[in-house]
C-alpha cells in the first residue's frame, strides 16, 4: 500500500518535497509515478521513475521544476517541487507501474500513464499567489 506525504500550503515560487512510502511492498525495481488531481479536473500524470534503469519522466507542465528520485534504503520515492505555481495546486498521489517485464534487458515501465495502479492516499498541495 502506498501513501503520499509532504503536502502543505506554500507561496508561489516556493518549494515542497513529497514522499511516497510503501508498506507491505518494496519500491525497489518498481516503476513509481506521481499523479495529481486539481479541483474539478481529471487526474494527470506528473512524473515517473522507471523500475530498472531509473529513467525519469516528466509532464511538460513540470519539466525543469520538479525532480523525482528514489531512496531504496528508506523504500520511498520522492518528488522535489521547486518554483511552485498556483496551477500546481492539487491532491498528489503516488502509484505503481504494473507493466510486466518480458525481457530481462528491457525496462518497459514509465511509458504509459494508463499502466499505473495501487494508488495510495494523496496529499494536498496548495500554492497561493
């Protein structure tokens, strides 16, 4: 089970660091994605770190501002969010990529936002102008 932590209220231009914590599962060799859902809008993929080669994927709206990373020792995946904007206001969720791996030397994760499941409890990020 996944749970996101670290949300809060911050002024535009500020920073927050979100953490995705897994209980009863390991995030090592697991593609993990961050998603968000703003009030009245659908859920959108924000960032992903792939399972085997730690490739980082970012939505265009957050490129250059957000950084995803994993800490295997703590079994967490973090999302550093800098230069936050009011349009970043949303509930942020983390989830696992369930894409199966058929070839040992491939990393098929983080190639489709539709491959994610096991969404955890979200954390609210509010950015004031």
